[in-house]
């Protein structure tokens, strides 16, 4: 029998014939509703529970998929940078609405969260014990995302950590010692912090003192004995590659360049800006190195009970011509990664099976997909094209978008973005001269900014394109072309200062 993983169209036929997903309904819990696209080829989501909303929800997702979306943002009419209330309280406060949204039709309900959490476990235990969780436990995530663990286990796993990387207690950190050992700057990674918030870049005494003060305040008495991973700052870009522990082996994805901390867009050094799968930054040998590293990390995780998707972030150095030279492992993310849904789109454009299938196969027990077939898939991954660029507010405050920009496909004409048709994915564009304005497009009535004092660097939306977004002379930065496009799109939103809008809890 031919390998069903040899193409997306072939796999979808096999899945339908063998009824792998029949009688099951998917609920996705995550940051943005588009995250559910990673699974849509196989299990159209019945419900999405999300932090953000976006104009694309009412315009495309709800009528076209069709999928109901329950979002923190839509209920409150506010978008802010702190997602703590959503992650801690939303499933408690709105459990009844979530259950009602999927009541009625028969079939097993499968919950696929962006990341596990104690509140999700509590919801399933107390309110939805019959649902199937397509994720490992929060305890498992914390075990692997303990930043020091990968460094401690690196030799046993057989992976390359950055030179002079080490783990020491916070109480023993001294700026003079570290500045002498790492003259070009250093990176501090705290044990348990998600989505880049645990990674701090230090280039001077002031930044060091700020980080130490903040960590001491957060950790209290545990500060002195808490281990922190210290790594030399490397001047190259931040490659990324995703894997999935499935059926006793590891599936891998095409690698990409992540842009983080570009000061043109954000003030926070570790803040995510975008991902570029189009730029041909890696030699075949470097791609093979990253794939083998992801396999080794995945086998190690699997041997300790991990299942499903994970991401590996890398650090790199470059030569005088900006070519990537050395690649080292930075950290592992024991969850579904942020690139998941648009990577699925880029893969589908090449008839490549999206990685989300392997996550479903592992958790739903689809054992007809064999390790040999998965290894054949890994060895025949096509190059994909596509980039995602996040736009943020630059001034602190509260704003409304008054320019009338809606989710859709755009191109630049005369220095301004012009809407050419409907669409919300890179695959809906017809070439690199077009791009989608999508994934969080402010809707009428939405206030961007904290409900009491405003925010800076609030996410506005994303731009998806087939084009490369990185500067060819410095992959750490967004290119001048895409800076101009980002500025033009941001200007077209006409972000107008407005009064803060309290959250529903604060209005009560």
C-alpha cells in the first residue's frame, strides 16, 4: 500500500475511507481563533474558545467553517497584553456557555488546547468528564519547559547547547562575573515561563538590575535557590523547528526563522515579531542537523511519557556575509506552537500533510500510520513558502481602529494597502505581491489597551504573505520593504486615542 502521508489529498481520502475522525467533534482552546485551522483539514472545529477575536471571525470562520467562537475579547470589548485572567478564570466563569455551545449532536467531544493548564484539567474533571483531552498534562508541560532541564540533559540527549551555557542559582548571579565571561551580552532563562516571557537579554548593568529586581519580586523566598540558565548572546537569527511524538517515533516540520525583539516594532527584546519560511537561510546540512536534533529531543521526551506536538527553538551565529554558521539548541516548548496554524496553511499549499494530523493521530490512537511511513514523510518534506508578521501598537494608551480596515487580501498601491478580495490565509493570495490582513483584525467597538491605564505593544493583527519578511543582510530584523508595508497598514487602521474600557468584572 502506498504511503498515505505522501500528500494531503491522499491522506484526506484515506482518513475518510477509514473513518478516523467520524463521530468526533473538535473544541479548540487557544490564543486566537485561527489556531484551530491547524486541525481543520481533518476535524472541522465545532467550537473555539479564545482570548482574541478579530474581524475575520464573523467574516469567515463562523459562516464559512462554520464554527462557533466564544472569546474573552468579544465579551469584554477590550484587547490587552496580559492574558492571565483568560487563562485562569475564563473556563470557570463561562463553563456553562461552553458546554451549551456543543450540546445536542451526538459524538465524542475532543478538546485540543494550545497548551494544557490547571483550569482546563479542572473544567474537564468537574464539568466535562466525558470529553477527550488531546493533550498531555500541565505537570508534563512544566517538567519539560523547566528551562534548566534541557541544558542539564543535553549530553545524554546528544544535542548542541550554546558555548559556555550553564545553570546556576539566581542567588549566585553577579553582573561583573557574567559581563566578564560574556562580553557581548548574555541571556537569562527562568525555569517556568511561557511564550518567551522567561527569556531576558542583558547587555548592561541597568538591564541586569531590572531583571533581578523583577525575578526577586516574583519568586520571593525561592529566589536565591532557583536555577537559571545563562547563555552567551549569539548574534545570529533564531531558527525554529516543530516536532510531534507520534506512534513511537517523531515527525518533524520544515524549519523557519523567527524574528524576535526587532526594536523597530517592539521594546521587549524577546517579543515575537514574525516567522519566515520563505527565506532560504539554511543549507541542507543545517536543515538535517535541526531535524535530527528535533528527533533526538522528541525521542527523549517520548521516553519520559510525552506525546504530541512540541517546538524546539534554536540560536545561531553568522559569518561575515550573514550566512548562518553554527546552530545551537535554546529551549523546548512542550505544547502546540504559535506557528502551528499558518505552517499548516503553508504545508497544505504544497500538498504536504500538516503537522496537526500527527498530533491528532497520536491522541486519537490512529495506529495505521506506521513509524516507517512517518520517517518517509520526514525524509521527503518539500520546501514551503510563507511568512507571518505581527503588528503592534507603539504608543502607550487605549485606541480604537477607525480606518475601516477589514480582514481580507490586500496589495500595496501608491504606498497604501488596497483590499482586492476576501481571504484570511497566505494560500488565499495569488503571489508575493499580495498579503492577508488577518488574525485579530480590530472589529468595530474594540478597545486596544489595558482597561485602566492603557498598554504599549498591543497586538493589532497579522500580515500573512508568500514573500520573505526578513532583512537579507540581517535575518534578525524585518526587511525595509515589510517595515514600510507594516507602517502603511498600521496607519490605515487609524488608531485613535480613546477612553479606557473596563472589563466586565470591573463593571460589576
